[in-house]
C-alpha cells in the first residue's frame, strides 16, 4: 500500500490487510481491493475497523474512513417526538426472526432511483455470517408486515451496523432504539455506524478519530460478548430514555448505509 493507490489483497491469505493508517484520503478511507467475503476475512476486517462497500461490477472495496461515526449506547438520543412514538408502541419489535427479509429490504432499490451497494454476493455473505451467529437484525412489524429494521455484525462487545430501512415513519428508528437499549443491557460498549448521516446524528451518533476508534476495537472486540439468544428483554423500556435533544423523526422509504445509514 502506498500513495499510488489501494492495496490488492492476497486471495490466499484471508487474514491479510494493510494497516488502516494507510487508507487513502481521497476517496476517504479506501484501503484495499479484492479478496473475498468469507466469514474469516469479514470478521478479521471488522476487528481492524475495516468494512466492504462496493457496487456490482467492481472488485470488493475495503474501507476505513477517518474520522469514524460511532454511537456509545449510553449516549443514545431519543427526541421528544420519538419518545411519544415509543410509548404508543405502534410496532412489534423482534430480533433475529427474519434476517433474510431484512437484508433483502435493505438491498431493495432506493426511492431516489439509485442502485444498491448490497450486491447478491454481499447478501449471501451476511446470510452466512448470520447462520454462524455473527450477524443479527432488529425488525419492526406492523399488522404482520415487516416495515423497518436494520442488520449488522457483533464482534465481542462491539456491534457493527451495516444497513437500515424504513417503509413507515419512524420504523427504523424505533427498531434501532430497542436494539441499542438491549445491546447496552448486554454490556456492548460501542456501535459502529461507519458513514455519517443526519439520520444517525439525530440518534446520538458522533465522530471518533480512526486511531481512537481502533483502540476501542483492540479492547472491546477481544472481550466476551453476548452469547445467549438474541431476543428483546420485555422488562426494558426504551421509551423512558432521557431527552438529549429534539430532532425530526425519519419518514418514508429509505435505504441507508452504516448503521449504515
């Protein structure tokens, strides 16, 4: 890896990644190309603060932007309007009951007419991670229909958000709030949101210098995470979270990267 371009991964070495400090400034965070989406390579990438993001027809592109957008669970921000929605409980929130449906919904074409970065190859890869117990989802249901949700990868005490979608106002936010409160109860220390967005900022996401972010990963990814079933504790009440700010609610059909929003 050098100033001329990103590093080409060795296809035979699934633990081979350059140091994240070598990522390009333009485009921000591009670190490497090639390799595969095997569970071993994906988990190794996440532990180093690297994630795949590319379009159909491109080689696999690996990224580690600086700064990094994260959410500390205790810093979750619940606006007054979102708190009212939570107390009204318009959705049934579940964990890990429809992972394939969630990733398919996240991969659907967006309302703005742009394509999806969740290629068929990515879809299959994260389904494999889910089958192995590493990838998980939160789902919002209404009258038997999946109306919002998100998925990501858990490594140790870190949850790496990948994508979220919403077909009904506030559906993804409500699912996210429930998931964050549950992760906090399970002892998760950090949620990686990867790419900045107003949607995530409204929920309390903040930026960390990449060097600080990787220090957190070195600590928390090596610690024991939750090993039980991924299901919501009915005793948790996310609607009682304190108002840290007032922000508009999400609405409409959306597909977001990084908590990826």
